[in-house]
C-alpha cells in the first residue's frame, strides 16, 4: 500500500491531498515537539525553523520507508532502518549545536 501511494500520490489530486495531509500532520506534530523541547532546553540549537526541520525529517523517513518497501538494501533490513532513522533524528535534534554556520540565500 505504501509503495502504491508513494509512487502515485502526485498522479491523483485526491490521493495527493490525502498523502500531503498525512505527511503535514506528522510534520506539524513533530514541529510542536521540537518547539517544546527547545523551550525546555533539551534542544540547544535554533538555527533551523522547527517546521522546516520537522518536514525534512518526516519526508526523509517517508523516502526510507519507501526504499524498504521496494526491498532496496540496506533499508530492507528493518532493524537497520529503525537504527539509522533513530540515529538521524536523535543526532539532528539532540546533539550539541553544530559548529558550522548556516548560510541563507
């Protein structure tokens, strides 16, 4: 089901609305958590807008789940997929502030 949705969500306006709504819902909830964790001091960096960061992490996961659904190594190994996504989320959100500068265009 995931594979069919991911491969065709741009072809059908109703499916696109459904899929974007689902992804936007995940990103909104994630952004709210990022904002709360920033306010609590658990996330020390604020360089990237919480909505953009949340959407990026959400869509990253969507793409990797799709690759898993298509049997694409190494994402076809569920435990490795969970480990890499957990690593990406935790280091992105809860690691010390990056030592690089973000340049805006």
